[in-house]
């Protein structure tokens, strides 16, 4: 695996790949890799002939009181995992390379960015859309792979790629979970042992609510029950919501729906979501 940190080196390597007629599959990450990321890499390997992974902890998608400074950084371990997985190229730009002095451009996807996590983390999806557009322009992949754990992010990216005619296939990979159901996340590393135990209430509450709704039960009572379960388990809720799976707005009869939640336990903010059929 080649590791590059400068744009010129990135371009040279990508030119070689393109010269071979490669189909470029790209997985953007912020590092602190776990099996969830490795599932994205496996999907990328099936979707393309050369796999490129980026590691960049994107400062502009963190709010002022969020965890940018303490976000886990494990460059060497990440790099070993990617090399062992057969990744061809690791792109690890610095913040100065991504946002040089005078950087003044932002990408904003209205509508889908403004609800749920967008409402609770103002500017977050603008930061995501901006960095992902920049990464897409740097790499110009044929296909890019994102986790469904960040469901709203996936919908923001799909909207952006369609609206801006980026011509990149966007693949979503189902959430990878621990044996007890907790969604894999780099932020799980922040959980104290007792909070880790209580955190399983999140997937369980969503699963129970989804079952009630799927079986035709009352939606509002199912959501209220999930909120009550989570609060009783010690979570502070941002939201538990049933939404249209694509727009994240109110459910539209006949369209796929998604049940999503964001909540804090012991100061760690966790998100999760599941389909409601
Ligand atoms: O999902 C993430 O890890 C990040 O939001 C992404 C897509 C790499 C952009 O910084």
C-alpha cells in the first residue's frame, strides 16, 4: 500500500492507476478504524479494481463544543489494517493541505442537511459536504462507499452527487454491530464500561419501536416508548424520529422509512438507525 500526504503525489499515483484502466473505489474515513470501516473496504474491493482510502479528521464538521481535539487518532494501527486488507493507496492529507490559508468555499445541501442531526449539529453536514466534495475532486473516483450508520450523511452525499452531476456511484454498507447489537463507531472508545453496558438500550429501543410500527402499531406511542426506555437507561436524547428514508422529512406513505436516534450517554453522543419496512 502506498501512503501519500501531498496532492502532487496523490495525482501521480492516481494517473498510474487510471493508465492501467482501473476502476477507482474510494472510502473516505476519519481514521480510528474498526470492523465497520473494514466492511466498507471489502465493498470497495468488490466494486473497483483499485481501492483508495482517505484518513482525515475534518475540523470543519465539528462544532465548537464537540470532540475534535480528543477524536481518536491511530495512524500506525490504521495504516496496518488497511495494508493487510489489500488497500492500494492511503491518502492522509494535513489540515493545511485541505484548508490552506484563504480557503473560502463551502458546499451546502439544503433540506436533507437541516433536519435531525443537522438541527442538533448546526453546520455539521456543510462541513461533511465540503470535505467530501473536495476529496471527490482530488481522487475523482468511479465509486465511493459510505456506512449506513451515518444514514443522514449518506443521504446528504447522494443528494450532493446527484445535484452536482458528480457521476460517482455511491454505495451504502449496512451498519456493522457488536454481538450485543451496539453499532460499531470510533466514538464507542469513549464509553466507560458501565455506559458501554447501558448503551445497548439504543439498538434495542429502536428495534422494539420498529417492530411495533412494522406490525401496524401506533407510531407515536412506539416512539414515546423508545424515548422512555432510553431516558430510563441514562441517555440524554437529541431525537428519536421516524423519517422518510431519503429526504429525512416526515414519512411519506408508500416510501421506505427509517427510524433514527441520537443520544448521549456519559457525555458520549451515539447515533443509530434502522429500516422500518
Ligand atoms: O463518516 C465519516 O467518517 C466522515 O464524516 C467523512 C465522510 C469521512 C467526512 O469527513
